[in-house]
């Protein structure tokens, strides 16, 4: 793996590219939906996290859903089905939870069009050990579409709302994979054995239950920087990412890596005295993990390298997903 930059980076140009990239633009679309629905991080069940966390007994029910781009479903239908399970389970883990069950909604032009999507869903369900318990299908559509939801449970939460100034930011990514072209999806799961996949996801609830962290987010289509921006917005803080420290695979250009969506990738905010214990848990399972920066006051999302700093997003001037914290409603 490569943990250092191979040359000087034009930070301003990189910041501009990340700011205008498809990943962050898609996340900015969330703000319009949030405003229309009248929900936010201040809602009774806070909105803006990887899952809705609904208090239940001495823990929480976790409820999440993912929809997939039509082009992705069309070009790689089996993997789209696989991802329907995988990315939802990642959301559950990111909040310190364990999955219970999955439901799906599939649209296709005939049974033949639906078959590879359903097979991908079935294969991932078996490998990760989480049952599909129902769903919806429509086989009379002009194109394939997919949405998948998951239910889980957590004893102790990791949230997007609890990063605090002074915390360190940890990135943990499974680099034992490859790109699934032509998309920026770093895929390290389909060849992995079931016990590895399940054990790796177990790390997040173990970290939460050990009290090592209370703030995390899984790295999404917005990449490392965009995901950090969402975490910062929900927590009402800023973040500075040291690009030289970000774990990335050998031979992958920095700009592509920063917009990539890894099959196993998390950002965790934690007090500095807990960093080594968290890193050790990931390293013990062969997962690359590093302290890549810090949580700051204010709302600036910054990237830094070799003494230089550039601002990717100023959350105080322009919200990203519109889910900043506020007085409880």
C-alpha cells in the first residue's frame, strides 16, 4: 500500500475538482429533499446519518435504504444486486450496529432482466449471513432499477453527530481489491470468504461497545473528503485531512482515490488516546488504517499536504446536505 504522495499536489486545483465532482454534487442534492420533507439533524430521530436510529429498549433499531444509479444497474447488474446488500450492511456497521434483515425493490424488463440483479442479492445475502425477508418486484418496466433497505440493531451508537473538536480522524479501508471498471468502485468483497466479511463488519460495533469512539461514517460515493464533509456538517465542526496519510492502493492516482467508493471503508472520529487501540483492531485483520487528520472548530473542510492547505467546502457559508445539528424538535 502507499501512504504517501508521490509528488507535489496542486491543492487548490484538487479542492476545486472535489468540490465540483459528481460525488459531492450528488450529496448536495440531499439538502433539497431534506428541506422539502422538513427534517434535519434536529428532528426527534436525527436525519443525516447512515441510518435512522430509533430508540428501542436499551439500544436502537437501525433502518437504512439505498437506491442505485440506473447506469450502474444496467452495466453491472449482478454487482448492483451484491451492492444492494453490501452497502446497506456497511451503513449498519458505521453506526455500531449488526444487521437483522434485508428487503429489496427490483424493476426490470422481464424476468431475464431481473435475474442477475436477484442473483447478486442472493449471493451477497448468503456470504454476509443476512437474510432477505421480502420486497417488491415489477418485471414490466423499460429499464432495470434497484432499491434495497435493511434493518439492524445497535447497543451503543456511532453517529455523524458526535465528532468533537480535538478528535482525530481515522480512515480504515480494505485495500485488498481492485477497481470494478468503469466506475470508481474499489471492490474488495466478492472474492473474500464469508468469515472475513462478517468479522470485518463486526469491528465497528466492537469499537462502539468498547467506548473507543462515538462518531463514524462509512465512505460513500462522495469519497474520503466528501464523507468527512458530511460528518463535519452533522457534528457542527470542521475537519482537516492530511493527504499524505490517507491509505490508498499502490499505483492509484490520488485524485481518483479521493473520489472512490470502497467496498469496506470508514471514517472514525475519536479522542487521541484511543487512536492506537482503534488502529490495532483494523491492522489485526489486515485492513489499512491510519490517523489522517483532525476535527477542528468552525465549518471548513480542508485538505493539507506538506505545509499547504486548501478549503474544499466551507460549511458555515454553504451547507452540503442540510442536516446540521440544532435545537431538538
